[in-house]
């Protein structure tokens, strides 16, 4: 669960207290998610986390709340486009000038692929690394909801430079302008993380859990007898965003006898209604 610090400025105190609790109880884990910038606390279940919260309050004098952690979405493109990024600034003395033409294409991997097809020296080779660096910085924020962009190939194929005013900074800026222009034209989409779910439940509750997984937009991949007597294993793929209260439901339905594992599998295009909600939430958060 994500941590909500009740009093502003007590983040360090909370972190210090949790580290001490972790040294006493190795089943407690605490870390900061660098992407979502949330402090995340995990344990053996809700009751276990309630005990941790009580210890924090009694031993270290800090109060925290818990909420479902944010989901690490991604963005990508579905179309190719060719765009210009031109940066020109003149303010006394030498100015800044960088001009690039970049072709953006989708690709199957996650990392940014940067290639060059420049001929005739329209962009000198010594500026190629600056263009790539500008793009690497730009893809940290996608055009739809500000999530990192994956599956992007960028080909620098033309441009121009000024013998005096061109420099690395100018070409980094030009690359970012091209990125901003290109993303809008390349059919950007939101990707949601899909997890592989393995649930272990008593025979009698298999149908109930299958129904719940389906309601969570899950796809059942298989089922069968588990290694334990009178227990079933259910394997499915489920959007991670739908799993926030799954442990509570499972404990309630199976009277505490069911358990599960959930691990990241891959990213998939989010359905239109889900993508719209992600974009809406991102805009609302930016306005706060």
C-alpha cells in the first residue's frame, strides 16, 4: 500500500521509523517508488500493516494512512511521422540555432532506438549525441498523461546548423521540439501494465474467484489441482490497476484460506475508457 503522511514534513521521520521496524520484522518491506514518487509499504496482509501503523504511532510518534498505490502506466505511438524541430534564439552576441528533421516510428521493444540517415553534413556528426540526449530526456514525459514513452524509434535524417550559433544545447532543444511536434501526429496511446496472477483457493471457491477475476478484466489462462489437498490453482492475466483490493476480497470469500502471487507480465493498450480516466486523473493532479 502507498503511504499517506498525515503531517507535512514528517516524511523522514516516517522513513526512519519504518527502517527500524524492518530491522525487527523482515516480513515488512518499505521503499520509495521513484517513478510514482510514492512511499510504499508491504507486509503479510492488512492486519499486519495495521500493526505496523500502530507501532509507528506508539514508538515513533508519527501517524500515516494507506491507499492503493498508483499504477505505472506507459505511453507509446501507433503511427509514423516526420517532423521538424527548429530552435532559434538571438539575444545579443552569439545566439542559439539548432534545426532537425526526425522520423518517429513505433517499434516492438521498450528502449528508445536512435538512428541517423543524415547525408551531406546538413547536421554535423558532433551534434548527433546532443540530439539523442534531448530525445532521451523528452521521452520521460509522454504527451497524453505524462508517463514515460516506450517503443519509440527516432531517425535523424536532415536539418541545418549555423557555424557560430549552433551548439549542443541548441540541438538538444531542437530535438525536444521535434518530439513534442511528432508525438501529437503519431497516434499516441496509453499502455497499462498486465500482471500474471496465480491464485490458490479451496475447491469450493473456484467459481467465485473466477467470476471476480473476470470482473477485473482478467483473462483466465488455466486451472487445475494445486499441490495442496483440496486446493485449486487458477492462472490468469489481469490489469494491475484492477488488483488494489484483491487480497481483501480473497480473504473475505475464502475465510482467509486463499492466497495469491502477482507479477508483472507486459504492457498492453489500455481500453478507451481506462485511457480517458488515466488522462483525466493526470490533468487533475497537474492542476492541484
